[in-house]
């Protein structure tokens, strides 16, 4: 896939397909408006397109395409594209996830969704581990019960802890608060996972779950954010230690 060559080709925008149901992000017209407001043809990027099964599939640049149409009085327009051949839909998804441009860099959830579709091993294992812990990955950035929205924080914890300890940490969060959305904020996930990383198995799990369930996750978050004395690399786990020792009051 990495050695796949491309050719430059003008393609009418009506022929450019965006696979939003598979891995692509949703269309955001506010982003299109921002692109149009600062448009400069000298630095505009060519959309990246995969020619597959007789159709052109866009894996980078859908909002640039929409901006070009907007600049053409909202009418179809011929666009110079980089056209790749020999890519599967999975390959396209993985390339989408690797985008590094400041204006188009996918969010953590968007990258994960694309990597899952592209059957990237770590992404699949991470999602499976999170599900085992009783939670689901939120790939759309919408916070609701039982869905983990802080994908980047959780994925870093998964890599640092390994699968077994990551599941253990996330199960503590689930058992303490039952998947409440406030308990799945990045501060709480970071605090509990770093606590488990620091202590290993050297704590009473059931005791910790019981004490955490008696305190609001928002109280813990507020204490973390207001702590100016504890070193930044310890203050998240420190609040969990305080709860376990009975030194943090419920809200």
C-alpha cells in the first residue's frame, strides 16, 4: 500500500464519492465556509482519490471539494485530484486515519473508526478490551451513558497498561459509577488508569470501588483541576489514592 503510485487527473465533482457510511467523517458546512473564507489557489491541496470498482472514492479532501463547489456558485466543478489505484476500501480507511494536515487531521474517534474499518489490529483489540470492561467506544464524539468519549486518553492508557490491566482499570470505573457519562471524562479515566499503573495489584479493589461510588466523579475532576501543589504527573492518581484512604469527601 505504501508504494502505491498516483496520477494527477481532473475529475468532475459529481463523480467523486465520499464513503461517510464506512469510515469518513460527516460533512461540516461550517468548515467549508472557513476554507472558502481563506481560499488561496496557490496553496490549495489536491483531493486524494482511490479509483476502485470503476468509481472514484475520496479518502482525503472532501471539504476541499465542497469548498471548490461553493466557490463555483454551488455548482459541480472539475477538480485536479491525486488518483491512486490498487487500494482496497480498508487501505483507504487506514490512509484517512494517517492524515496529518492541520486543517484536516481526523479526531481520535474518527481515526479509530477508520482504523477499525481498516482492520488495524491495535484498534480492534482496544475496542474489544473496552467492551469487556462494560463500556463502548464513542466514535462520534457524543457523550452519553456507557460510551467512552475520551478515546485518545483511553488508548494511551491501553498502551501503557497492557490489555489486562487496562480492562481492570476500566472495570473499576464501570463498577463504581455504572457507566455514567461524568465518570467517563478524560480526567477520571486518566486518574484511575494512572492509579492502577502506579499501584499494580497493591490495593483493595472492592474497597476502592465502594469508596468511588460514594463520591461524584465531578468532585474528583474538580479536585484534580484545582490541585496546584501535586506534581502534574502524579495529581490524577493522587486523587484516587485520597479517595481510597478516605481523605476525599463526597459532593
